């Protein structure tokens, strides 16, 4: 019997376990009429299973968890899990609408925008900043997008505006929250195009990271679909709050439907980081629930030095363009024992 909606997540051993659990808890607590929506969790690579404690917690939350070797060919590239799991779900879960969620998300209100209206087959959010995106013909990263367009047969040009800086870039959407109508076959098309691009060894200027996200974006451009956008309250980029354009910035916790917290709770100074959000009212029982969840799932485990090390490493990568080979980050990594 077809169900109206199903959530799809990936859960593998380690930090994703706590994230997926807190995500599932938030769905069951805050999602209103959608709180009992089936949640399917996939562990798509061969290896050690998730902990018995996590499995038991999933059972208590009515989360259907399966370890299935879906990602075998691209085992070393964990982001390949997304298109491969999504396509598997599209082919095996009998739901009208599938919503894929990254585990580093949390809900605080009923996500009514997941119920796609007639004629709408996909709804997403633009990528927060330009990243590997292109502003057009004069952009240094344009060659990558033109290569994808040619390989995947894109005939139309679409642009989006980024929440950070309101910059107009070639259509580039964030793959951490995707709602699709299963009958449209979008996830299967994404998988097929992802595999094709990987076999051709086409990668962004910075390397393999985000191949799956850019391929999803170009796949959508190649299809005759009108892509709908979630409102700013969905997958709200909490750590990026101070950088968001005024039109994309929320003012209070109770305005949020869901957050995207990235690595925020990975670091021991997470609470201080949240307090630095400008003009944002934290006076909410929902925020207190989140704080308790972060502690309960033992998410903060890493020194702030690790974040500084990653920042230095990004700078080093940019300096290599000028033939400056500086390796301070390696020293920081060794000292910090990361």
C-alpha cells in the first residue's frame, strides 16, 4: 500500500549515529501531523555495523534501519552514498513523496512544504554560497559546469541566487534536503548521471568533493522539471546565520522549521558559537531541547584547534595556485593528534 511520504537518511558508524538519532527524535517530537512519517535509514557500505545501542534507539523511534551494500564501486567516496541510496529508495519504497535528509539536521515545526503540490516534482534549497558554482562565462570554474552540461545533455540555462550574498550563479542546489515525487524518477536519473561522471573522472577544481551535488544540479537542469524552492525556514544554515542575506536571515528560533548545523556540534565551543549569532532570539524551549540533545548524544568531542587547522588548510590550497607550498596545517594536525 502506497504511503504519502517517507524520510530517507544515511547512518554509518561514528558521529552519524548521534546525528541521525537526534534527527529522528526531532521528527517524532516536532513534526506535527508528519511526526509519524516512516523513516528509512540506510548503511550503504560494507563494514562494521552501527552500535547495538543505536539500533535499539532506532527501534524505539520506529526507524527502519538496514545495512545493504548499495555503495560498493565508490566505497572510498562517502558522498556517493547520497545518489546511490536515493535511487535505491526510489526503486524500493512505495511512497508518493520521498524526502532525503542529511543527518546534520533537526526539526522544530511541521514541514508542510514537503507535501508537494500537483505539478511540482522536486523541491530544494539553493546552495548557501557559491562554492564550486559558477557565475557564468567569465568565472574560473565555468569550464567544469560546461563540461557537465555537455556530457549530460543540458539544453537550458538556469540560475539561482545564493542565500549568502544573494549572488546569481548557475543552478546549484544543496543536496542535504531534497523532496521528490517518486514517480518522476529524479533520484534514478541522478544516480545514473553520477556514475557516468565518476567513470569519466570529471571533478570540480578543488577535487572530488561535491561531485554528487553538482551532478544533481545539472541533472535537474537536463530534465523538464520546474524546481521549487523551500522557504528560508527550512534547512536553516545556523552556523552561517551572520553571513546570510537579510532576506534569508531569520530572527528567532521559533521561526525555524529545520536547521542544518554542519560541524557546529562537533566542536567543544559549540555553545559559544551559537551565542555569537547576531539579532537572533534563542529564547525557546525548542532551543533548550536541542542543547540537551547535543549533550545527550555526546556530539562535542573535538578541540577548536581542529577547526583552525581546516581553515589554514583551505588557505594553503589557495596559495598553491601561486606555487607557495606551505604546510602549517600538517604541523597543527600532528600537534593536535587529529
